[in-house]
């Protein structure tokens, strides 16, 4: 019995998965984005190693310094090197984005899969709830949730997770519904494979790529919204610093030292663009109709 | 047609009621008692228990939740949205003071955004030039990835700080001083317009592409029409429907977009009022603004849906059959 079910595994084999990655990286835009995202992650994780200055090295002789060779991004209000601060800020921004994405994907997947399995009233209820929250502007809902949960780093992760869960649930539901129509699913059911096995070994691996593409876009949105909240002073709070808080500090001295907010702004833009492009290309590679 | 309209209106009203309940519940979850801010704010120090209780009674916060909800909704139906917990002005007054700046920004940026997206998509469909198309897709990708504060800051630096051409802060009422008003609105409107044009262009391009492979387009080209005529008469009218949906979504969430743009350009509009009321935990103001946003979204999707019925006869028939 077990052997029959095992032989039926139509899971994407490791080799085919590797082929998918090659196909993705053969697209120039995807390859560049992949390199950019890797570089940003590396720069943040290895900030203590690659940053040109120690984390909090003050220099009272160079307050609000313009970009120079010694300080490519300039210096801040305490004479700290802004490139160093951007690298360390990436730790906060990327950590928040990664955890919020993981939260949104996990809850969204369970939510969507539950709806897809239990068509009928539960499906209807779960999806109507998702629709309701999808109707609100994200930033506005984010601000209301900040009012409700506060703006500690943990709250921000929770808030971003909540914001992106409904859309993920919709996608998880539709991709699972598509899998439930397939022959391999019918075959697995008809040979009597237990439900947990069908879910873990058949359905999950086949919906994972679609959800991964989505995760890349959610991460981009999370960086975007975290930066927006921090920019109006309602996101990451000092002394913690994300790209958004650097931008907020820089914005307050925009008229005297305009380069201060520009560089964190560009880094946010590049990160969001790269993650979006990666997600878009992944979707295209996966969708045979658009290949 | 009549039953289709009735059904859509009924659904919208139901959505509005559900949203109001959700918003009300959400606001009651907020920790941090607004009455403490209010009493402490008035006397400048810790609040006495009796003063707190008096204020809670005055604001109706000592009633049960359903009673509070009915009181709130009853007030709204009479045009009374309550008073700010912080400044004690009626919420309607705060909103009417601020709505001008937001409306001006919203209308201008919508006009500029549509004027950027539609001609670009049409030119791309007529011209079919690879370089131009690549340029457009770069614009949409970058436009969708650029947070409004980055666009805003760049525009302030270039046009305000470097060239000193345009004002970068504040708001002048259009009835007071039309020219000054438009000048202060230029940079914020362009900032928001880019965020509007990018997704609109993307969807318009995709649907033009989809329709382009339809048999009737080949027929139109085959009977000898100029490319320009094919695009304007056959392609464009059929490709506008998905773009209209997107436009509805954009209009519905404009209030979200204005939050950041108004903040960057220090415009005293509804967006900055949202940020202020979150900072001050002024939930009488906040719940009204969120309800306003929800109503805007629901009404704009209702309007777009009804518009479909007018422009697309197929939907009209299918819609009324579904309603039966």
C-alpha cells in the first residue's frame, strides 16, 4: 500500500527544480535582481564585517557631511558614516520584512488551503473576510493597526504580517483549487493515500513555487510599507534604525543636506524593485501560458 | 438592468454596514485610554479618577459596546460624527478644514496619472517599437517600486532646493488664490500621479496585448484599416475594461496614497490628519477617516461596476440574469 502511494509521488524532482532555477536566472532581469537581493542580504547580515566604520563611531568634526570618498553616502547628525548606518539599517528592514513575509505566507497558506478544502460555507466566510480587508488602502490600515498594536519591532512584524495575509490566502486558495482538479490528486485519493500524505507530499510541493513567487512580492511590499510607516514616525522607533527611519531623519534636514535621505531612499527603491522583478519573473517561468 | 443596479446597491450598503462594525470594533481594541490623554492634556498632570469618570461619561464610553455603536451610527446618519477627543472640535469641522487640500491633490493627480498612462499605452500599441515598449515597462517597474516619499524627496531636491522653481511645502486654498494653489499642488500631484500611472499603464498594456490577438482585430487589419484606426476604434474600447477596474481600485485607495504625499509636502489634508490622529490616539477622528476611506472604496467600485453595465452590453445581460 505504502509503496503504491510512494510510487505515485508526482512531486517535482530535485533535478527539475534546479532546471526551473536555471530558467529563471537565464532571464537577464531576474539574474540582476537575484544578484542585487543577495548583495543586500549579504551586506546587512555581514554589516559588522563589510561596513567601513564601527556601528556607532561619532565624529563631531563631520556633522551632516556631504558624500566624499571617505563617506560615500555622507554623514549624519552625529557624524556617523551613513553607508555604515544603511548597512546596519538593512538588518532591521530585512529582518522585519523576512519575518512578516514568513508570517503572512504561513497564515495565508493555512487560511487559503482550509478554504479550498472545505468549499461551502467556511470557504465563503473565509474569502469574504479576505475581500473586506483587501478593500482598504494598505498604508491606512497599517496606520490604524499601529494605533492598535503600537510600533515596537515585534508589533510592526505582526502588523505587516496581518496586512499581507488576506491576499496570500486568496492565492493559496486558487492555486490549491487548481491542484485539486489534477489527475495525480485523483490518483492519490483513489489508491487510498492518507490525507496528510496527500497534503504534505503531493499538494504542498506543487503549490510551493507559486507561493514562493508571491513571497518575493510580499517581501517587497513589506519593505515598502515598513519604510512608509517609519517615514511618518510611526514605524521602527529609535534607537533601532531601519532604512525608513534613516529616511525620516534625513527628511527633517532635507533643505540643508539633501543627500542624507536620498541614499536610504535609493536603497529602498532598489530592494523593492529587485524583489518585485524576481517575483514577477518567477511567476512567468512557472506559468506555461506566459512563458 | 434595474434589478442588477438594485442588487449592486444593496451589496454596497451591506458592505458599508459591515465595514462600520469592523472599524468600530477595531477602534475599541486600541489600548491607551483616550480619556487619559484628554484629561491629562487639559490639566497638564495626572488625572484624578473622578475627572476620568466624568469625561468617560461625557464621551459615552461608559455605555455598552452595542449602545455605543448605535449611538455612533445614529449620529452619522444625522451628519454628526462626534467630537475630537483631543481638540474637542466636531470631527466634521476638522475634516471640512482639511478635505480641500486632499481633494485638490486627488483630482489633479488622477488627471495627470491618466494623461500619462493612456497616451503612452496607445502610442505603444500603434507604434509597436521595441525600444519604446522597453522604456515603458522600465517606467512601470520603477514607478511601482518607488515609494511616494522617494519620488517626493527627489522632486523637492530638484525643483525646490536646486532650481528653486516651485513651492515644496504647505497648501493654499484654491478659492483664495487659484494660481498659488495650483503652484503648491504641482509637485505633490506629480508624485502621486506617478504612483497612479505605473499600475494603470501596466494593466492597460497587458489588456491591449490580450485583445490584439482577437480575430476581429485581424479582420480589421485585414480589411485594410490603418493601424491607428484599428487601435482607436477596435482595440482601445475593448481593452479599457480591465483598466477601468484598476482605476476604480486606485480611486478607492487614493486616501492611502495621500497620507505619504501630504506628509512629504507638509500639506494639511486628510492624510496628515490620519497620521496626527494616530499619534494623538484620537479615535473619534481616526474612525471617521477610516470609515470615509472604506466608503470611498465601496462607492468607487460600485460606480465602476455600474459603468460597466453602460459600456458593455454583455455584462448588463449577464448581470441581470445573475440577479434573478
